[in-house]
C-alpha cells in the first residue's frame, strides 16, 4: 500500500470534528507511532502545531537538498513577472503550459449525453446522466435541477473531495435521500453534515457533480475482486474497508502507468472537469454565461484548476486548498495525494498563479487557519499573491480571500458565505 496515501488518509481523518473517530474507525489505516507523529499537525486539544515546532521533515536528511534545489523556483509564467503586462497574455501562456504538462489533450467529442435515471424531490429534480469527455471515457454524473424554472438558470460545477474514500465520488456532495451511513459520516466530517449540491439547488442553481477519475463508479477493480460486484449498496463494512484499501494501494500504480503513457492523473481529472462545462452549456435549462464552480480539499484543487483553465467559468470558490509551494516542502508533502502533483508545473507557476488566471472574473478563496494540510505561512502568502495579481489587473474588488479559525472542512458558515457570494455574481 502506498504510504503517502495512507498518511494522507489518516491525516484527513484527524482533521474532522464530531464524527471523526467513527470516520477513522471505518476507513482509516493503522499507522505506527512514528508515522502518526510525523504527519499529525494538531495537538491533543485540536490546536495546530506551529510549523517551526514540527520535527522530522517529510524527506528527512534530504530536506536541505530539496531546499537548495528549490532556490531556482522563480515562476516565470506568473502574472507578477514583469514580462506580463496584459492579463490575457498571461492567461494564454499559462493555460497552454499547464495543458502541455498534463500530457492529456484528447480530441474534441460531443458529450452525447444520456439520462439514465430521474427522481423528483420536494424542491428539485435529480437526473443521473452519462456523457463523453473524450474518446476514452463516458463519465457518470448527477444533475440537480430546481423545480418550476421559468428560463435558463445559473449553474454550478460542484467538485467532490478526496477524504481517503475512493469508493464514492459524486455522492460526497449530495443528500441522496436516503444516504448510505458511510456518506452520512463523510458529510459530517467534511461538510458539517450539509452536502453542498443539494443546498445549492435549493437556492435556484442547476448543479452538476461527476465522479473524478479513480473515484466512485470510476474506481479501479482488480480481477480477483470482481466477485464483490459493482453495486456498492450490497457491500458490508468489511467489504468497503477492503475494496477502498485496494483502490488506495493502486493509486501509485495508476500514476506510474500514466507516466509510461506520457500522461498524468491530474491531467485526466482536470480535463474531465472542463468537459463537464461542455456538457452543461448544451442543456436548455442552463445559462452558459452564468457558470460557477466550487470544491473543498481535492475539490478545491479541482476548482482552482477549472477556474484557471476554463474561460467559461464566471465565478469560482476554492475552499481548503491553497498555498504557495515552497513552504509546503518541509512537512506538507505526504499529506497530499498523487492527484495533486503536476510534473514540472512549478518550474513555471505557483499554485496561486494557476487560480489567478481566473482574473478579471470573481474569485473567492476560503482558508482554514487550523488546516494542517497546508503551512500557515503558505496559505497567507497565497492569498497575498492572488490579491497582488488582481490589483495588477486593475480588478482588486473581484477577489475575496477569507480565513476561518477552524480545521480542514467546508462547514455551514463557509458554505453560506460562498453561496451568498455566488448569488451576488451569478444571479
């Protein structure tokens, strides 16, 4: 099993409030004491341990070497580089570079969408849809549509998180009515019990969420495990733990295999998210000029890349995933999945540079001060850097960076502020 993935999953379990103990019991992996100490960033009272007090860098004795190597990281494609004076020139160069580094740019295809299920609830209709993102993939999605629409509505791409749970994807942000107990626990830990999609559709948005590659219905299944079947409703708790562990262990294999094809896991994930917008704008109930995106954690990573790369996103909110890179090199590498690493990217752009390609359009960043997935100085620097980009672009009022004195979560307060902000810019 990939130790980096184990450490990340255990770390995420430690971050949650309320039902974190149950969450860890259900899906966690047992670590040695040394592993727990290395990756924990909270003390027994739940307070974040200052970065300078965290011993044992993720790469041990190699850490000074890594820091020496990092001295050459100047981010020449940042808009703050003096060679860029026009925001459109910066965006064009940055987007082309990222897409090149992804190694995955299949030819265009029609979404050719098929509605395979439709259910009606009090305030909305939920469709299960399958559509094409490339010649290789048909992607499953849920689309939530407000009842009694009188015209085209604003839409949101809701990007699910990671949380160490591969067997579920799009369900992580949906009140399925009824919900699997595993997702009830997940919703409590990651969304304070209120999944975002079903809250946004109640506000009048058409909301779509897909399974990211390797999650949910797109998870890996080994030949010897096919006897379990694909229907998750039949799985016991023991089945869930076993099969989820199998997926987690194969993340390493996926990354290595894709590298041998010249492609990347984050490239496929990001491409599918952009092609989700392709499908959205074909819908007669969606206003193509009023599309937003939101996500927390891995969903925040997906949101920052979708916002930076796709000009059709009119407003974006990134929650629980933002930092400059250099401060992460000491103790914030093993807390992240392989899906967050784009080979070669940071020779050209820092993480905040990527999302700043959203300018001049509205962008909100929500940071959790006690989020041990990121160093506090890196989170602070990232917001300052994005603010500087928006100021240089002459649209400082279009950026909103907020901090919350909480652990890694997209709680109800954060959701309400994000949704109010979307109302301001998309309605």
